[in-house]
């Protein structure tokens, strides 16, 4: 998991001046997500129900099946796993500069990784990616070396 903090000067003085982008493995990050941006651009609660896209239906389900947005992400992770893809969830959180400074002051000026965890809560999911991670051409030889070495 990793995060970056970006200041939007065009939003100075608003509750959208600071944006924290966080990316990471869905199994770790999804538990910190409370909202989602829909394909229509609306922000919804992650537990809200929606229609499951046909490509995420499982055996026995019919078109029009309803599920939560959270479960859609989990369905997507399972689909990508079957394709041997690594998954990456992209999220963000907005706040005012005053709120950011307050959190920084209360959390040791974000000097350590644990101090910055407060920024990675109440996130809004933007999307999920499936990344191909093909085996390197040298992997077969490496496995043989390990077997020959008794590992």
C-alpha cells in the first residue's frame, strides 16, 4: 500500500484543498473504503446495492442480480485471480488544509509510517486494475536450481 498527498491550489480554503491518493492490494485497502465513484460519476456508499455487470455474474446468477459495490470489487478480484492477474485498488480522500495540518500535528508530524495511517481511512474507491505479471524466462532454471539444492 502506498499514498501520496497532493494540494490543489484551486481549492484553497475548501474541504477539497488536500487530496490523499492511496493504492494497494484490495484485500488490505478495501476495508478502509467507505465510498465509491460509480461509472456515472456519482459518489455512493460502498455498501449500496447495484446491478452486477454480466461479466461478473457467477454460475447460477441471472442478469439483473443485485449486490453491494464492495462485493463487486471482491468479485472483480476473484475474476482477476482466475486470470492470474495481480490487482491494485485506487482510492482517494479529500480534506481541508486545516484538517490536514491538525492530523499532522496530532500524529507526530507524520514522521513515521504508522503516523500517516490516519490519512488512509474513510477512502473513496475510484477503480481496480488487473495487472499481468508474466513469469520471467529465467524462472524455470531458478526452480531447477532450488530443487537440486534441496530447497
